[in-house]
C-alpha cells in the first residue's frame, strides 16, 4: 500500500506541474485580451515558469540529496499551491508572471524530485523502467487533459480557474506523499556550489530575455545584444567555476567520464527545444491561425498527447523487444518527420491530416521521453540519482525555455514580415504598426485583415516547426555518428 501511495503521489505531483505547461497555452488569447498583454508578455507567462524551473532544478537536486528528497519534494508541492493561488488572483500580466515564477520555483523540486524518488524506491532495473514508463505516461496524460480542460474552463468559466484546480490536487498529493514516500539522502555526494547557481540563473535569464525581446526590438538592438552578451559571459564564468569547485552544481566530471551521459542529456535538451515548446505554438496556430476557440483547440491537440500517453504506458513492454536506445532514436525520427509536415500546413488545411501528424508527433515523444529518462538514470551510480535527474530535467526545461524564446521570436518576425509584404493590407492600414496588429485583436476590423493575420500567424508557426525539426535532425545525426564511432 505504501508503494501505491508513493507512485500515486509522485505521479500526481508531476501531473500538476506538467498540467500547468499545457493548460495555460490554450488560455493565452483570453489572458491577452483580459490583461492587455502583448506577445512578449505571453512568452514570459510561459517562459517565466520554464525559466525558473530550468534554472533552479540544478540547485534543488543537490539540496534534495543533502537534506532529504521527501522533505524538499513535499515543500515543493506546498509552494506550488501558493503560486497557483497568486496566478488565479492576478489582475495584471506582471502579477500573473510573479505567480508563474513561484510555480516554476516549486516545480523545480517536483519534476526531477519524482524521478529521484522513484530511482531510490525501486532498485530493480526492470521494475524501475516500468515505473518510469508509467510516470512518463502520467506526464503525457496531463498534457492531454491540459488543453481540453483549459479550453473548457476558459470558455465556460474564466481563465483563473485553470490555476484554482491546483489547490485540491496539491492537498491530496501532500497527504499521499507524506504517507507513501520514505526519506532518503546522500549528503556526502551532494553538490555545494552557490556561485554556480547564481551564474546559472543569470545565464538562463539573460539569454531568454534577449531572445524574447528580439521579437520586439530586433536582433541588433542594445537590449537584445545586452541580454545575450550578459548570458554568454555568465555561461563562460559558469563553466570555469564548475571545473574548479570540489562539489559542482553541474557535474562536468560525469560528462567527461561518461560519453553516454553527455549524449543522452543533449538529446534531452533537443527534446525540450523542439517538442515541449511546440504546445505553445500549436495552441496559437489552432486558435489564431485557424480560428478555433480555446476548448475546440484543446480537443484538436489531443491526438498528440493521447499517442504520447499510449506509447509511454507501453514503454516497459516495448523495451522487452527493442533496445531503449533504439526506441529513443526511432522516436526522434517520428518527431522530426511530424515537425516537417507541420512546417507546411496552412490556415485552410483540413483537421484530419493535422490530427494524424499530431498523433505521429506524440508517438515519437512517447517513445523518446521515457527512453531518455531510463538511459540517463541507468548510466550513473545510484548515489548520483538526484543530480543526474536534475541535470536531465534542467536541460530539457532549458531547451523548452529557449525553444519558446528563440522559435517564438522567429515566428513573430515571420508573421510581421508577411503582413508588411501584403500590399493590399498596407493600402487598407497605411500607417499601422503590424506588430500591434499581431498582438491586439481589436484592430482586426475587416474580414480581409482577419484572413491576413491568420495567414501571417500560420507562416510564423511553419517557421517554428521547421526550426524544431532541424534541432531534432541534428541531434539524431550526432547520435548515429557517435554510435558508429563507438562500434568501430
């Protein structure tokens, strides 16, 4: 019974943290209208959560190893509930972003903490792989429910309710976690590197800020270059510090001595960059590109996450017939193929081919996500489970953060550029700032303007999807090349 409580608790915690990635996306147009937020603010509403999650995961992992994995994980649940309440009460974009920051800080304890707790509780490799598959499937299930539930709540009630549902979920999770999880810690092997953590936050925050603001101010503006330059300086300083600290935050020694640890973590980064970020873009495409409402868009996103859940649940069984590494690589092939197809859809593309493509995309994610988790956790000593899980999830979340920032900026630039090139639109709105037209629905006053904006959004979406396909393809080539070298 205790193990059932443990599995249920860690799955519920991950469900709650992951739900707030997908559920918010379908609410973005409603939030934009209600809080008067521009596209940059919308990116920050998503990225503030992902940024804090990726920046603090590296600290929370070692803190959990030092002071107790159960204790830190339960604290994360409690803080997440507080952050959700702030989001629900927000009346400005800034307050909403504050709540999302608090949620992201808490999620940094929940997502990697769950994998570490599972690794500590299940020492048998076969049993652990099955549980990781279930955990990954629950994560996918939250992505399925998120857009549908979010769309329903936004259309029937209002967007704050998407955050209110975390309060009862959090209370139940706290009770089950307290009853089912046993405390564990490895203080002698835990990292102690406060300067590294400060530099990692500056690095991620500055680079993300620069990429997002490039969408408004351009790539050569002082704000963009300043953010990117500060991030690069912090990155160089971070690498230097991590090579000198006795117990570093970022275990470069594992990357040096274990080529598989390096390779699989790069795959985790690419997965976050190209696929976890696509929830943001697909939700915007379905609503702003094809004109569906929030609930309808949520339903139409379901095939991706249904497939992800199905193949994640079947991961343990599939790994008995196909090696885990091959499952990961085949998943990447499917992701790249589906992303390329999405790079050529239009505002008039029928839903059936989109649904099939999303199902293929979800199948690839359902294979690759648990495979990467199992491969990374199996490549290191059990005592390093906390830091290994933290690094894997940090790189994945960093990939998602940078994916939304970079691909989102490319999407905005492409959309605005297409509007500027539309001579008929220019004649209708001769003095219009087309970046405002993208952000403010009240400016869409004629059918032609609406059609032009939809086409522009779709064109930007195409660019974002093709960018993700390139990232996945390059990572796949790297894995194939390294595999051939290792066999030579």
